[in-house]
């Protein structure tokens, strides 16, 4: 009734013929295509009415006028990811109150960036505190209920983790059940990190993934509740460009190396390589890649010859490059599908290309 009362105040308005609800129309003022509907169903019409403006009418209905409601512009693929990336970059700065006895009563801002050096000059060391706040360790349960971490992932929103589809379920440990954030060492609790851990509520494989093939090896984990963002836990940006301009990238994960190092979060510089060169190094890929390495969905990267410790790394982990547009942010370009073979720099890692699946990711995470 309130809406209809408002409509009566601005009833003298442009009428687009005698169109009925559901017909298409053209909004003259906004120069957009539209659909005829009741005023209470159209956000633009409600805003006009609240400001005593005249909505464009399609016709005068029996009980209510029918308005021409402009169709919102559809977001291009990647727009949502770019907007979220800009929001996440703001989390690098922490605002805090000054002490009561301080001369200034203003709030201060502190830079919490954990990247200590040029991201592409990394030589395979342990990760710094707050350097990779998007890293996720994916946990399972063994036969006696103990947690084991067999895969990695990347935090991309407050409730979703991006990982490899073959990590959703393992033959030995069953379904993925836990996601741990903000940790540096899966065994050491005195490493300066402040980990958070959440249960997995839903496991969503890409609809085109068919095991045992590794094509479309991508999945989302939905968490039981929203993650608490802080200096140690923050989402990564998603790469939307088909062409990756950088020749090098950063691979990170737990389990890179031998012995006691297997629980440490580490990162290495890798070199991107062409699909043709990658295919030559995999003489028999019929089981995992029946049609070979497919450039549209995948790409390859390899470590330097002196980095043969790049092995046994958790699948599902990120391959990332420095984001040139947002301060202290990485962009996720690939998800580890098949890691480097232990002790060999000859066989490269195979990564699922994130940009190819951006439409599916955005529709699932930010519907």
C-alpha cells in the first residue's frame, strides 16, 4: 500500500505504450533495455519513488501501474574477482586506537604486509610469517581419528577454498574434513603463527572433472562458517588474464623437501614453460591426460636444476605471481594438479589454469 501511495503522487509519467508485466521495454532516461513489472519488484523504480521522481510506466494496471525496470548490466567475467581483490588488499592495513594518554586521539593505521623481498627472487626457503596468508592446509582423518594434512589450497573468500578436485577424497583417508589457515608448521605451535581451523561443510568438484583423469582438476571447499580475516589470514586474488605475462611464478606448499621439512610451509621460484615442451617431457599421459596437456585448461612450470627438493608437495596448492595492481597481494594463476617428481627437475609440475574457470568460480562463490 505504501508503494502504491507513492506511485499515486507521481502518476503523471511517461507511458511506454500499453505494455503488460513481462514485456520488454526501453528505459528512456537510462538508455537501457528493460522489463515491465510491478513497482515493488523493481529496485530502480523504488528508488525513484522514494525520491519523488517519476518512474517510467509501461501501462496503468487495474490495481497498480506497471513500470519499465531497467535490466542491470551483467558483470563481465572477472569483474567480481577484481572487486574482491581490491577489498582484500585493504586488509593489509590494520587500524587501531591510540593509547588514552597519547597526545593524538586519532586512530592509526599499521602496514601488516608480510612480503619481505622481491617475490620472484625466492630461492626455496621457509615462508615468513604473514607472507602467504591465503595458504590452506587441507586435513583428513586416519583410521583412529587423528588429523592428517595431505593437500593444500588457497583461501579466495571468507568461506571458500580453491583446491584440486582429486583432493576432495583420498583412498586412504576419505573425504576432506578440515581447513587450517595462517600456519607455518603443521607440527610446531611455537613458530610465531596464529592458525585458525574450520570444518568443511561442502565439497564441490568442477562439473567436468572425471576421476582418474586430471582434466578440470579444480574444486571448492565451502567452510562451516566465515573465516576471521587478520594479518595472518587473508584471501588471494584470482587471475583473470589468459596470457600470463610473467615468465616465473611462486609455488608454495607444505611437504616440499625431506625429513623434518615436510611440515614446513615453503616456497620456490618456478619457470613457466610452453605446452609443447611440457608434453615432450611426459611420454605417457594416457591415464591422467588422455589427450595430452591441454593449453586451454592447463599449463606447466618447472623448478631450476638446483631445486630438486621441489617434491612431495601437497596437491591443490597455489602457483602465484605478484599482483601488480594491488599492494602486497598475489594473484592465483594455477592450482597444483600434478607436482614435480621428487628428485627430478626434468618432469615439470602440471597446474590447472585458474583463468579458464573464473566464470564457474565466481558463480559459485559470489552468486
